[in-house]
């Protein structure tokens, strides 16, 4: 990175730090406080605005403030640090009540990574291991987390192609969009053998400051699943996700 690029990054950081203080502020005041040319401050504000970090407040003169994005980033960082520790007791209770495999996962790109997993005590069970990577477009945790994304970001992901992992995988973009819409409506995702044959799963997103940071799910062999049990388990993962979010500081 060139020295000019380094200076630009440092300037952006200084502008964000100043805007983090209470109230809104104009370009002249920012330039004076930071001892920078007004033109440099103006260019940096426009750059940060394009990135979604700052926004204009139109009063008698244009003033600037931070968007919620900075707060959301801080929330996600804090949540990521505390997530496993806080989620495990909830997961243990869920496994005890269901006697099925319970897992916690986060989305990264077009995949879902299993962060924690508590396996069912039953002899025949769904195997989900920490570190396992699942397809976001064909897994319960993936669909749960995608339901928190804007539609245009989901469309961009599906435009790369939909892979058939089993005969049940949704490979039609419209069908997948309908499934995501249904997740939003009922609060949990259902995966009926879309990733692995003979495995059923439900999952709900853990949402902090409007951002889905992880999903909590239950996986079970298909022969133990029924329509009534699916609804029951769906309600349980929704409550579990809400409990984890509240323990992470999400307002009720």
C-alpha cells in the first residue's frame, strides 16, 4: 500500500471516530477539528457515504452522522466473540428436550460453517461435526440465514448456479425464493433431504441489530420426522435463537 493510500485510510478512521461523538457535524467543523483541508474531508465523507458508513442530515446546512452500520458491526463482533459460550447451554437444553442433533452455524460466502454441534444420544442419528461446511443454498441453517439478507443479495448468490445434492434439492431460483419467503413468514427454515438423503433439519436465524449472525438448527433422520414434529421443532429453534440473541444483548 502506498503512503497516500495509508494516509487516506487513516483519514477515514479519524473521520469515523469524530462522527462517533454525540450530535451531527458539518464539513467545516470536521475539517477544523481534524486539522484537514475541507476538500479532503468532503471527499472522504462521500467515500464513506458510498460504503454506507455515514449519511447526510439536511438542516439549514448539510451535516453528517454515522449510519447504524457501525453499531451493527460492533454488535456482530461482540456477538461473534460470545456466541459459542452463550449458545452452548441453550443447545444442550434443546438436545435434552428433542434427543436429536443440535448445531450452530455461520454463513460465509456461499457456504455455512458449523461452529458447534451436540450429537443426538440415539443410536441412529444425523451426524453434524464442528468445522463441517454445508451449502448455504441447500441447508436449513443456510436458508435461515439467507432469509435475513436483502433479496438482491440472494439473487446475486443464486445467479452463480444451484447445485443438486439430492433429488430433493431446490434447483429452480423461483422455488428457492419462495422457500426463503416462507422462512421469513414462519420464522424457521425446513430442509427436507435437500443436502443429504434421509436427513431432515429445521433452523432459525440468530439476529442481532437486524443482522443474522448465525443459525441454530436440529437435524434428525427422516424416519423420525413428521409434520407435527416439524412444527414443534421449528417453534423450538425459533425460541432458542431468540434466547441466544437476548443473551447477546439484543433488545426484546
